[in-house]
């Protein structure tokens, strides 16, 4: 008798193969945000230049554009490491400065000595822990900061207010202060938090304050107001005090800026995948609280403050620019701000449809009140800049501003983009069945046609079928009369193709496309210079390489090599002269195209 165990294991039932796969996460569209598109671009402090970082193959490529003309003025490709942060700054340096390198133990003149005082530079924080200074005026890097202890990615970099020191925040949670003149670390401080700081904001210090302390806003998803006591004799901060903590975001911050005022008691923030731009009041001690909140219609991409602190700007992922008036510090924090003006840029595709432009950044123009400078991306490569005024002549803010632009067609007006122009040669492509003699026509009078276009339907037909289809019975009768003189000169043999004597271009094109050996051999039997010249000149350039290969191949064959085993080591003298004439005509007519073919020397190496 079979026994049944009391303890039976319950095996889970597997779902059948007919169960549908859940694709709900794939079917939902993902909104564009600043982390994937526009996080590594910025206007210069004077808003005259715009830095744009893009990925070229496997390396980061930096381009700096003139915001007034839209022309690329400088370019730099990073070879060693990728970029993790991009900022602008100015250097207060003097020429003749000597930089002591600890690693090489020798004094060298650094290229930073050529940078003019107050010249704007692009600061690039690298993944390997270094910081590169790129000067658009010189078109090259002027300084590189690196240290053996700094090996993790630089998340943010800021030049200090004295323009002689640089603050960096790395992925290892350490904030470092660098001396530009000596390229050494002045001091550093390691955060106790588990998450490193991704944004830094240096508070403007009173010029009369001679203390060695500096207040810095440091943030990841929360914000800390730190007071660091700087000691230039040691690479460690003597004391770091957390004055206040601000909590209100759940993702890392994209923007962290002080609002200019006499006391610098407010700042604004915006975070990833967040639809609010928030303002904060700095308390004397304890935890900070939200001062105001400004909602937008999409994820916040960029946030800016005007130079006088009067207006705030927010750019959403939908391309809408919202401008707010800065509220006083005593405003009710529970009341959301309403935009004073909404600015949009629409691109007209045709007379009836238009779509929002792909805006990368927008900022206030310092020397023009009530004016924005907008940078937008065109065709994924070109940058276009616009000056948009959001106030009228009396200085009153306009509630809504809509700007409609029309993009140029591809290939037109690309002044700021360097495009590679492919080789294009004047060729007399066959356009009719009537062969035109070139005896009385000069080379510069030949009408250029579309390069390399072949009617595939006509190429599949035989020569007689194509002539009959295009010209009818009259064309065929005229062809027969024209070819009579050729038949009297040369008796048609087994491999002789009867064609008009002026050109063999149609027959040769069909032979090369269909790999018809008999048809090709019939064309290459002709050795008259006039026929060879006219035929090769009217041949599409891309067929010149197969014709060269066919001619070179026949030079190395003996008699009968085209129909079977060759009877000699090479072609006869008469056959060789004919092949050399064809090869010479191809090289003369299509040498420009052949120079663009990289493997031509290897393919013709016999």
C-alpha cells in the first residue's frame, strides 16, 4: 500500500505562458527634465557667452558660443575624464605668477599667467576629482587643480568672492578650498551626512569683515548653512559649525542661489523632478522655514535671480518661462506666488501648426532692464539666442509674452555649426536614350545632374527594352541607323555589344550594376579615346571604383582569362594599352572622388 506523507510541501503555482506582460511603465511617456538635457550648460556672469557641454562619441565636448551672434568661439574636448559639473567664474590673476608643483618638485610657469585679470573662465569638475579651467578667449585650458587625496567626482565647483580661491564639493563628502596661485588645498571639511553635497552657494561677506570665517550653503536634498573657519597653514578646517538646516526637498537640488540684498537673508532653491521653486529665510539660529513657494507648469529646469534681486525666474521642462516678483521677508509663506509674466517661444513648422521651442536656459540681462536672454537648441546641435523683453516702454511687466520664430530649413543659416561637405562632382548622368556627341561641346558646358542617381527599374531592363520604352519605335529606328556606321567598321563578334559610338555610359552602368561579365567585356573592347573619354565622364563617380577594379583585374589576366583559365601571365600589349586607356580616363575624370575612398589603395593592390 502506498503511504502518503502528512507533511506535504505546497509548491507555488506558476503563471501560465498566456499571462500578459505588464508594460504599464513602458507605455507612460517620460517628461524631459534638467538632469538629462540641460544640466551642463550655463550663461557667463556677464551673459555674453554661453557654455554648452555635449557627449561626442565617448568623450565630453565643450563649446562656448557668443550669445550676441550665436557663433561658436571656442571648443574643447576632454580626453582623460568626463565632466560632472560646469560653472562660470572670473579670475583675479596677474601675469608672471609662478606655480610650485609638489608632484614634480619644480617651479613652472603655468598657462594661467596668460589669463587677463577678470577674464571669464569655464570651471569643469571632473569625474577623477580634478578641476579644469578653460578660457574661451584663449581657446585652451589655463589651469588644472588636482591632488592625491581628491579622487572622487566633483559635484560642484565655485570660485570664491575674492576670485583667488575655489570651493569644490566631491562625492566623498568633502568640501575643499583651493588656492589658485599655488594649486594647493588650503583646507577641507568632511560632512557627517551620508549623502555628499551636490550644490554650494558662497555668501557675500562684508568688505569690512576681516575674520577668517566664511558662510557657505551646502545641499543635497536638504540644505545646511555652514560657517567654516579657514586656516591657511593647515589642510584641515579648524572648525565647522552648522548654523541652520533647511528641509523641504526630497530630491537633489539643481539650483541654489542667494537673493542679493544688504543682509543676504534669503535664497531660492529648485530640485530635480520638482514643480516648485522655493524661497527660504535664514534664521539667526535653529531650523529654517520656507518663506515663499512659486509653482510652475512642469518640472523646474533652471532658476535665476536678477542682479538687483527684484525678479525671480523659473524655466520649466515644457519650455515656459515664469517671472515672479521677489516677495518681502514678512510675506505669508502659505500663499503661493503668482507669476507676474509668462514667456513662451513657439516654433512655426508651417502656417497652421507650431510647437514649443526646446529652451536650454534663460537669464536676466544685467544692463537691460526687463529683458531676458534665451538659449534654445535647434536640430540637436545648433544654438539660437533671443532677446525677449517682458516689460513695456514704461517699465510695466507684461502678463504674457509669446514669441513666434521660424527655424531655417536644413542646411540654411547654420553659421554656428561646422558641417562636413561630401564630395560632389559634375557628371553628365544619362537623362535620355538619345546619345549626345561631345565632339563640339566643351567640358565646362556639360550640364550637371544629380550625382549617382540611377533608375533601378530602367537598369533591370535590357538596352533594347529601355530604348523602346523611352523613345518608342522612332528611337529604335534612329539607333539602328546610328549604329550602322559602327557595324561597318567592326564586325559583331561573340562578345561585341552594338552601341552608339559616342558613349557607352548606359551599357557600362548596366553592366557594372548587374555584374554582367559579357556586357562589361563588350564595353571594355572599345579603345577609341573619344568613346572612352565620353563614357567615363558621364559615369556616376561611385561606379568608378568597380570599373577600376575590373580594368586592373584584366591587366593581370592572360588571353581567355575572362572566360576561363588564362593562357598567359598577363594581358597582351594591345589589350593592356586598352585597359590603361580606361584606367587613365577614370583617374582623370574622377580623381577627386577616388581621394575620398579610404580603402582604394588596398583594394587595388595587386
